[in-house]
């Protein structure tokens, strides 16, 4: 496979890192499609019925759904890579760096996110991203796109969940940082 420096998600491996894709499950695809349709329909309908002199609130009602859609799209999870003792969450045009210092456990667990409640964040528009809680993990931060492919990363003071296309392989790679 050809390595394209400005499009790292398509690189499987390189001398310095391994890239994992972030596959979407059917629920995420459906939620994102329906939410996107709604968030685009609202401003379209309001624009077609715009009064002669729209109020500030009316203008906000047109712009807000588009802003929500754009903001959520910017935080979408495209993939993951492990490089230089850091887990990088690949996003459209940027990365979130998670230092692996202090990692105590990395385990593939397809049921890790079951029964979770979202405390803060995005629960289905381009991903499951934010702060969640359940009985099994307690409070945790998720960078997820497919619940069934969860990898749980435990640190002394926090827990993270990521959902790569090859969870067992990622957990195995992360174990060397424990």
C-alpha cells in the first residue's frame, strides 16, 4: 500500500506507527444520517419561510443546526495510531494525543460500553465521544464509533475506551506500554 503523508488513515503500518481505522456500526450510521438530515432540513425550511425582517432569534435558529453539524463533524473519529508512547485519535484535520505514560491495562472487551450513560459529550452524531459511565468501568472517556470493538485503557486515575477495527491487535500493541 502506498503511504500518502497528508492522508495517514490509509496507511496500515509504517516504521513508526500502526494505524487503525474507526469503523462505524449500523446504529451510528443510522443516527448520523437521520440527525444530519434533520440538522440540514431545519435551516432549509426556515430559510424558505424567512420573514421580511427576521429577528435575531430566527437567524440563530437557522445557523445553530448547521453549527452543531459542523462542530460534531470536526470531532469525528477517523482512526487511531500509536506513536512515540502516545495514542493519537485521528480526526478530520487534527489529532487528539493521549500519552500512554502510566497505562496499567489495555484489554479488548466488546461488552465494555454496555449499559453506559452519557454524562457529557456526543452520543451518536459522527461518534460516541465524551464522558460516559457504567457499572463495569465506572466513569470513562470514550472515543468510539462501534461499541462491539471496544478496547479499554486503564490508567491510575482514568479509563478510556477506543474502538479500532482490530481491537485485539491494538490491545496487544498497547500492552507493551503497561
